[in-house]
């Protein structure tokens, strides 16, 4: 997965289907260029800033870049890479549970 696609996926997780409806399934050329021009630290900080801003709509490219260029928040943000997956091996999926419980 390329760097812009990873950012795209993370923005999709943050803003759900609205992000993909607004911007498409794949990052456009300008988004690709913008992501490659930013450092990893800026992108992580930008995603944290967007999460803390409480936006109700997906960010535009200029909003994303501005969020990446602001200092990252010091509190209230946990990197998802720091959260350990503690699910039990063999745990059933939600779909399996729903089928089992006639939901």
C-alpha cells in the first residue's frame, strides 16, 4: 500500500463513507502530491488534529494540509499503532455472531 493510499484509508476510517463519497475511492493526483510533500510526523500530527477538531464533514485537501502543518496536539490523542489487539484468536466475527443469533 502506498503512503497516500494509507492516508486515504485512515481518513476513510475517520470520516466513514462520507469521505469516499466526497473524494472518491482512491486519492487524486493533487492529494498524492500533497501527501508525498509532507513528513510522516506531519501526517500523524495532521490526523490527530483532524480527529480533535470534531469536523462533521470530510476535510478538503487544503484543510488536511493545514492540519498537518499545525503542531500536533499534546493530549487527547492515542496513536492507533499503540493500541494492542487483544482479541482472542478464533473469536467469531460480527457476521458469524449475527447468523448464529438470527439477527
